[in-house]
C-alpha cells in the first residue's frame, strides 16, 4: 500500500477539482492511503463524503500570487511532507504544482504533476510570464511524470523547455458519459414565459479574467432571439451584472450563480458558449457534447481537440465578439443539424474510450502504481 498525497490549490467548483476527488476515490478503492491537501472551497463537502480520505486544509494556499502566503504555504507543505513521508506527491493546478513540487524536492519525496492548463498565457505581463516559465522549467527537473489533459499542453511544455516529450503522458480529463439529465424545475419555470422562437444560449464558467465573462454579455446584447444563462460566480460578478443592467438586457440574461446541478442545466441549452482566454481542456465542453449541445468556443488550447468546425460547433478567436455572434447565429439557425452531429460525436467509440472518467481513473491508478512498484524495486536492489 502506497501513501499518496493529492495536492490542489482550492476545492472550488471546477473540472480539475472534480477529477482530483475522483482520483482520490479510485486510489482509496485500490487500497492506498490518500491524503488530500487544499484550501477550503465549495467542494469540501464532497471531499468529506469520500470514505477514508484524509483531508488537510491550508488557508494560505491561494490562487493569486502572494509572496507572504506562498512562503507560509511552502513551509507548511515541507512540514506536512516530512511528517507523512509520502511515497508520491501528486500535484494539480499551477500554484499547488509549483509550491508542492519544490516542497517535495526539498523534503526528498517524489512528485508527479497534472497540467490542467498552464497558468502561463499571452495576456500576462511579459516579465511575469518569463518568471513563471522559469519556475515551471525548474520544477520539471524533479517531476517524475507530467500528465497533460490536452496535446496542446504537451506541445507548450516541450517548447518552453519544461522536460522532454517522453516525460509527458496524455490522460484526458474524464466525465461520466451517458449522463441522464433532469432539467431543474426552477429553471424550467423561469423559462416558461419564453417565446417559441427564442433559443437558450448558456455557459458554465467562473467570473474571472481567464474566462472572459464580459464578452458573454457583449454577445447577449447582439442576439435578440435568445435567452442567455450564466452558471457560475466570481470576482467579476459586479462588473458582469452592471454591464447587463447598462445594456438593459436583464430579462434575457439569467444569472444563476454557482449550481451543483449545472450539468442538468446544460441539457436545456441550444448552444453552449465558452469565451475563455486560455484553458487546459474544459470538462464543461465534454459535458455539453455528452448532452448533445453544440458549442461555440474560443480557438485556444484543448478546445481545439473537442470542437470540430461546422460539426459540433465552431471556434472563434478570443475577444472577437462579431465572430462569436455570427457563429452562434449559425448554430441556432441550423440547430437540429448541429445537435444531431454533436450526438454522433458523443456516442462515437473513440470519444467514449478517450473521455470516460473510468478511463481517466484507470490510467492514473496504473501510472501511480507503476511508479510506486518501480520505486520499490530500486530500493531492494
């Protein structure tokens, strides 16, 4: 039995967090001891429901760069690692990935890292971008394996000098396929007054800079024959709602905040929109596909690997509001065809074999157990 630490920045609602919790569950079922380290968030209750999972919360572990809190977290991680003496540290997300792998190296423990999309992007200050690339390069030297959810992230990592290609392994972000949606009664009632010719365009996203939510409002302003549903919350909430109010489109833009039944709400959409500036491979796109909902998304990163032009939707350059509007209108005009094409993709054997959450779990357990077994063999030589 191996002792494995799973480290992620915050237990907020998100694909990376859901996948991390699923990985914890699968490792526990395989007989290993698993300790989850994170800061508190909306998914803490879900973590507590996993039988035998040990949870350590670090309040100073925050997403944004904060030298004081980051140093406190770094020291705390070293203390925890030296006390637990894990066989492997598995880090997730950019902040936890950097702090966790450096702390593991200093403490003398092995680490692997899952890239749920790099936090490095062209919209950052150039000096900050160079600094983050340097940190990732150094961290890659003492990382046993780098797990990517998209081929694009592997290419980026290699091009930025973050380890050789053979250090990377592609393990897709998985979802439960064939999900049977139950449209929430309150949302159905909320939409009951819509006219027959009005469509539903929606998204599930965080109200933060990365997700570019204000572009969603700009799109809504320019398409009259649709309701726009936003599921999510975050630091840009006030700016989002003010823009909706300024444009006087409150009756057509429905803000729901965070919802645990987001996947059921997605099934009501005629088109799923994602306006992000950078991503890894968003699970919400996979959930939209599984629900038979066509997509119009930013032409970035892993989005390119699941949105197929003029089949299950379109890709548009970030900030290109007219481009988004044009493509969304095209999807709504031919909605039946796009939904049929999306359904075909969702039941395709290749899609099922690549994006099922069971497949993700199997591959992660196999990788971790393989590394643990190899370590035991080296110790007995």
